[in-house]
């Protein structure tokens, strides 16, 4: 009988079970990493099957009655430590959520996602959103069902947002995006009235191997532990983790776009430093997991933008870069380089956008998702809405669907509610970094000497160590006693561009 | 009720279940491949745990009552096709075997193996077999238990041999090794009386990248499908397969030992061609698996030795090799090269042995294993027996345990009964290849023109397509109507060395 067991015995059994599940999930991560890096082409079909089997096993283990009973019993015990209690609470939340989905629903979702993913691939090939419409509508129907199964207050989209960013709501996002829209647009117009920056120095020929070597060097200098991780090449850069001692990032190299490689390295390193810094003793438990997607993204963007596109950082590192690429950069001044890497230019493609215009891309997607999930529009209405708003916000005519509403993979995967976490990441990052260097000026001084350890220590202390202990909102209260405030992000942008575009 | 289901429904459910198990096992293979190729050093401890979890899951799925009931019911049905019947029979055999081990026994074995593996590592570090003795004795005790659990006729070692080579017995091996010992020793003595071959041409400086490129080229020419597999670098070369469309080999490169790289590539390609050639439609089922370890090894050795150390092969390829390494080989004649790659020289280390002396290494290990399992000797007696027989067969004094009885990993892993399959592999290979080129002279003619397709087709037709349909003995009866006969191997060796050493 479970109820006859001591809390210690029971907690140990809980740990044993949840770690077994984590082992299976991490095996899945390894299979997916391999798929993106080294899988031979013919291996894809069996790999899909192997992945499906492991996913099913992980789900079965997690939703087993036995595991549920342990959680329920532990939840009623009063003699757990604070951390133990929190782990059990969170696992119980996850358990209750997972149990809301019948295995029929899970199966239907997985089939529908698979169908709609292939429809998206096809539609991209045809460059016609209409070929994706029918399957996307089918998937949307299921996502609405999912929202109702999960339950929500006020708006069904809240249920989906919660999956990526616990506590995030339409109300909060509406407020943030409304507040930011006008100042961002104003700043954008100001910049547009100034002479454009010449960033051709970044588009010279930079040989592959030298780019790779420089990337590896910078990653190491940021504090990435190569004994507990590695970098490889893949088509789309990503970070994955099998445990805090094995965190892997990828990059891609374009010999005529040096920036593409380097800032993807720094971005993914930001994710990876977070994963390497999660508490090892909590492996497999909620407190060994990241807070939320928004916080994860805040780490990548803090390093990529606040640090990696900052003057302070390049004050130190630009000499190294010039020494590595003398033919390309000996004649390019630090100021020219600094301007080039911070050029603002409206673009059709989200992943190529600068720090400012990026958020227009997200706002458009956010509005569309909200309208889709509440049922105000259907898949059929997406292209018109999309194209109209790209013109409105960015003054761009969308020439075709591939460069328009077919560009992102997210919807085809059923990831509705994901995009806002990208913007939240930037906003969180600016606030975090702004507070960190204000409270500890030594952090920025060290970066100017090529030493990012004080910053990393700050992040370890204020973020990494907590795992999923807090929601992002609670975490901000703990760190700075203040909720998310977009003034930090706006200040950060104004400061940067004032100098660059002489505003 | 299972008994109410049609045979077709039941067979489909059997396939579904066994493929799920195969998916988990193949995920394990991926984790192990990654461990040997790309795992960052700190990742090892969690990887061990993740591997243990997946192993346990695979074992639980395979030995579940549900799966057992399906097998039992299917076994009683008369309306299965011949292939279906054979799959069910073999799975049932495997199931009955696995069920003989209680989970306590499995756990104890896994712990004991882990302990004894670490003791072996330690003992190697100390260069003292005595540090391995105690744990090896503990493991031996369990292996004897295993033999009794499995059941056997005549000799407990037969039970262990069967795990690697179904149908193989002490009686058979005693006969083979007795028959071969004298002629082999005589040939060895004859060769020793002749002037030794100069193989210094193989120990010049061969740059890493050029070696790699040449290896990849040869592997492709042998028929390895790089869309269904890949090669990477690891400390010890190996082959692993996740399904016939994803077969991976590894090699290592020593810039002063060209042969080490090239023949490891060819050897592993032999294994890989077999795995790539197994019937895809039988994925996860016994008929999609290899016949036995001996047959697997016959494939690697057939390509490595019969083909890859043959004059015919190099008649065509030597020009390519000279063109790749003109500084090293332009002045080395084909005959000199051919002699160098077939030099016979007694050595202390099994994995470095030539085609002839290799079998003395195996015979010594075989005798020791037999005596250990029957209880005639204990771990304590190994070094004396080892050293005495290295002197007797190879006229070598073993200077220390690291270059003696501590050199192989096998015993520390509990793999007793594995070594004989290496020799069987060579004997099978010679017989197979001898028959193939006699029946189809076009096979050898094609090899002389750089075309190994006719050979590969022969192997596909006579070996690959059958999977585990037959035991190795039955397979030989099907192919050539004749059981294993070491005269083929002896003829093959005499033919080769007669020419090389002018006997």
C-alpha cells in the first residue's frame, strides 16, 4: 500500500519514476538531435517511427495510475521540504493536465499534426497558402478542443499560451503590445528618416572553417562548457539538452553572411548556458527544468543582443575578429562594424529581422492566432490579414506566401501561443540585463575586458538555480521586486539607436 | 480475448509489439553510437542511467505477459505463412529464454557486470590481473548460474556459446580447433623459416584527411550506401544499425599506420553491407535480424581478408592508392605492397594479429573460457595458462598483464562464448568466398575491374535475405549442401602464403 510508505520512501519512488520518464524523453531528444545533424537521408522514415514509439512510452509512463497514486499520496503529506513539495505540486499539475487528454485525443492530434505538417511542406513547394488551408483548419479545430479540455479563464487562447508561458494571458499581451506599438513605430519612423547604414562589411567572403573556429572561440569565451556540450552544423540552428552535462547547440554557416553564423552561435549559447546551469541534483524533476519558454528566450536574447550586439563586448572582441579576418575587416573601424551589426531594416522574414522590427512580426502572428482560436477568422483569412499588416507596420508588400504567411513552421506543428514568447524573451532580457548592470556595474566592466563570468554568475544566482520553482512573473518579483515592464526594453532600444542613427 | 482474434489480427498485433521493442532497442543503439562518437566527457554518467532505463523498458516490454500470450496463441495457429511461422517460433524461443531470468537475476547480473568492468579498468591501470580476479570470479559464478538457467546438453559452456552462435558446441569447436592447430602451426613454422617481409611502406606518414578520404572512397566502391548510413571516428572501430536504412560504421586514423585505418574501414563495411542488406519488410522481426555472430563476422572478414587483402582487389585499386599517396607509394610496387599487407608476424595483441596467428589468440581464450565455465580453473589461474600458451603457440613471452590476459574487454562484460565466433567468422568466410568464386568466376573477374556488385548480389541472395531464418549450420547446408569445413580456410591460407613467402 502506498499510503503505508514513509514520505521519504514515497518521494524516492516518485524521483525514480519521474527520472525514468526523463530518461526516455532525453533519449527522444538525442534521436531528434541526431535527426537534425547526422541522420542519413534514407533513415528518416524509421526514425519517425522510433520517435513515435518513445513518445508514446513516455506518455504512458507519465500518465500511469501508479505514478498518479504516488503523486496524489505525496501531495497529501506535510513533511516534505519546500523543494520537494514544489516538485510534487508541479508534477501533479502536469499529471492532471496530461490526464485531460484521452489517448484517442493524443493519437488524433499526432495524426493531424503530421498531416498538416506535410500539407505545409507541400504548400511551400507550391508557394500557395491555399494548399495548407484545409489541414490547418482541421488542426485549429483540435487546438480549440485542446483549449477547452485544458480549461481557461476569459479567452481560449489563454489555455494555449499557458502551455509555453505559465500565467501569460491575452490581457497581458494585449496590454504589452498596445503599449509598445506606438513608441516602436515612432522609433522606426525616426530611423527611416536617417541615412541607411552600410553593412556590406558583413557580406564579404568569410571562409567556412575560419567562421567555425571563431564561433567556437567566442562560445567558449561566453562560458559554454565544451566538456558538457558541443556544437554541430544543422540546417536550422537549435539548442537541445539531454541533461545539464550534455547540452548541444548547432549553427549554420553562409560564407557570404558572417553575422548569420556568429549571432546564431551566441543566441544558442545563451539557451545552452541556461541548460548547463540548471541544478544537476534536480535532474528529471520540475526544479531541474527551465522556468518557461519566455525566460529561456530571454537568455538567448540577452546574450545575443544585450551582450553580443553591444559596444562594450566588441570593444574587447573586435581586435580578435579583425586579426582572424584581416583581409575583410582590417579597414573597417569598430564603429562601422558596430553600426553594421545593428542595422535596422524592415524585412519579410521574421528570423532575419533586426531587434526593432522583429516585434512587428510577432505582433501580427499574435493577433492572427488570437483571432483564429477565438474563431473570429479562419485559416482562409490569414493571407489577407498577414499581407495587410506587413504593409501597415513595415511598409512592405508581401510578394508571395512563401515569404509571407507560409514562412514559419510553428502553425503546421500546432504550436499556437509560441510566438509571443519570442517577444517576451526580448522584453525580459532588456529588463534583466538593465537591472543587472545597474545593480552591479562590475558586470559590464568585466564584459569590456572579455570576461562574462560576473554576468553568468548573476544569471546562475537569479535564474538558473530556481528551475521551475517560480512562474516568470514570480521570478521577476523575486529578482527585482517588479513585474515585466516594457519601459526597460524601450529604453534599451532608444539608447542603442540614438547613438547609431544619431537620433 | 486473444483466442477470439483471427491469426491475421494476432500476427499484426505481434508485429506491432515486437517493432515497438525494436524501436526502443534501436534508440539504445543510437545512444551507444553517440556515446562512442560525439558524447562530451561530462555527459557519460547520465548517459549510463538513460541507457539502463531504456534497457529495462525493452526487457519489460519483451517479457510482458501480454506479449507472451500473443506468442503462445500464435504458436498454436496453423494458418500462418512459412515466414510468419518462423518469426513466431524464433520470438517464442527468445521469450522463453528471457523469461528464465528473474528480474532479480537480471539486476544482479547488470550490477556484477558493471562492477567487474570497473575492476578491469582499474586492473589495466595498475597493470595487474590480480586486481580483477575477485570480481571476475563473482561474474563467473553468475555466468555458470546463467548456463544452468538456460539449460544445456553435455557442457555448461554450450549454453553460453548458443547465445552468440546458435547450435555451436564444445564438441564442434574442439573438433575444429584440434583439426586446425597442427596445420596452422606447421604453416606458421614454414613462414618463420623464410626471410621476413618489409612492411615499412605502410608505416610512413599518411596525412589524416587523405586517409579519411581514401577510406570513404573505398567504402563507397564496396557498395556501402551512404544514403543509408555513415562513417565517423571513434576510439575503437565498430558497426551499429538502427534499421537497414541507417547503418553506421566508425574507424580510427593513425597517421603512421595506414593499414589500421583502411582494413578497419573494409572490415566494418563488411558488417554494414550485411545490415544494409537485411530485409526491410522484416524490421524488428527475427527474419530482419542477422543469422548469428559467426555469420556476421564472416561478412566482415570476407571483405577485409578474402577481398581486401587479395591480389585481385589491389590489381585494380593500387593505382588509385598510389595516385592518392604518390610521395609514399610511387616507388612501392604492387607486389611489395601486397606482401606488406599480408605479413605474418606473431604478436601479443589479438586485434593486431595477422590472418594466420589470429586463431592462436582465439584458441587460447576458448580453452580458458571452457575451463573456467566447467570449473576446472578459476580466475586466479588465467595468467599462468595465458602466458604459457602464448609461449607455446606463438613463441612469445608475455611481458605484463596489459599485453596479456587483461587486453580484451569481453570477460569484464560477461561475454563468455564470444571469442570463438571470430575464428568461425574467418572459417565461414573462406568457405563462402571459395565456393562463390568457384561457382561464379565472374565475381572475381569483376573485383579485378573494381566492381564488387556481383559478389554483393551473391551475398544478398545466399545470406542477407534470410535474416535469422536458419542457424549458421542450416544456412551452409542451404547454400552449398555442406557443413563448415576448415579445409577451405586452410587452402585459402596456403594459397596466399605460398605465393607471398615462396613456400
